[in-house]
């Protein structure tokens, strides 16, 4: 890695690039929630990027519930005002995870390629949306967006030096929300659907924290941490409906499902 010396030409260039970045993106943090819709590209592009996400990150990180996502996806294009709360920032974060790998003609600015810059704008706009959400009334989409943000920031090399800190912050947020406790202790306060999604997302953020710890070369914050959240079920998303009243029966780990990668990772020593 090239060392940057004080008062060198390289340091001045770095300072100028950071100034340009702040100037070009200062408006992103000011985007109101109602204007998130204006950031969504045309449907043909969104269709392509969503499929790319599902074929890549979607197979290894079990964050989305596919039936409800696709249902909201169709509603969004027909009547965006009727879509579930949090779907628009969720969609933008899905796009941000893969936009830098799109096959669009590349142009560059002082801060990088246009696909990456667009993805970073989406991430920052969603950060603003998250910051405005009530901490008393949290919902599943908020946790999904936080997990997707980790993937999007990593894919776009956004503030790589703070990646570990960001993952630790999300893990702490999840713990403060009681995600480390099994949903059975929330009987009467948590639906069957939300309970299984909490298990799924708690496992996901643990896996992300462990990977970030390995990359950072430090011990995991999970060492010695006591939690009683049971493992997510080995089921297809179609077996879990939003209005189900009974926990679906999981199948043997040898049977391939939407959750197979998660179940296999849980078996690793």
C-alpha cells in the first residue's frame, strides 16, 4: 500500500478528492423520505439489477422473504403509494448491492465510476431514512435494510476502514432490539412470520460480524455472548406466509431450500 506523506502531492490530491465527494453528495443526506421514489431508476433497469441480486447475494444471504418482496414489487410499480412501509429504501439497497457490477457504459468522476457513485447516493439516502425511523416502533424492513447496507457498502468499497465498526454497530442495534432472544419469549407480541424473520436476520448479522472480525484480524464480539435465539428453519420462503398461525415444519438439512446456505453455515465448526 502506498504511504501518503504529510504535505505531499498525493495528500493534497486526496484532500481535493474528499472535498469533491462532500460537495457532490452533500445533497444526499438532505433527501426527504418522500423523494426516495425519485431515486428509483426505470423498471427495465431495476428488473435487471434485482435479478442480479437474487442470483448472487440473495443465494448466500437469506435476508429477504421472497414472496412478500415480489408482491410488494408488483404493487410498487402499479401503485407506489400502497406499498408496504420501508419497501422503497429496501429496494434501493437491493439495487446498491449490485449496481457497481452492472454492464452499463462507464463514465468516471474524481470519486470513481458513475454506477458506484449512484449506489453510494442510494446508500446515503437510505441512511437518512433509517435515522428518521422511530426506535419505539421497529419493523422487519428496518433490520433487512441494515443487513443489506453492510453488503452494499462492502460491494462499493464505501468507507472500508470503518466496515468493522459499522457491522459492530448493527450487531449492537440488533441486540438492543432483543433479536438475540428467541421469539418464543415474545409470545403474544410477535407473529409467527416476524419470529422466523427475526431468527433469520439474527443469524445473518452474526455471520456478517464474524466475517468482519476475521477480515479485521480481531476476536468476534460474539465470543462468550449468551443468546437463546434458535436457528432459522430449513424451509422455502413459500412455506412461511405473513398470516400463518403455526410455525412450519422444517425439512432435513440434506434437502435443498432457500435456507440451505444458512443451515450449512450453522453446521460449520
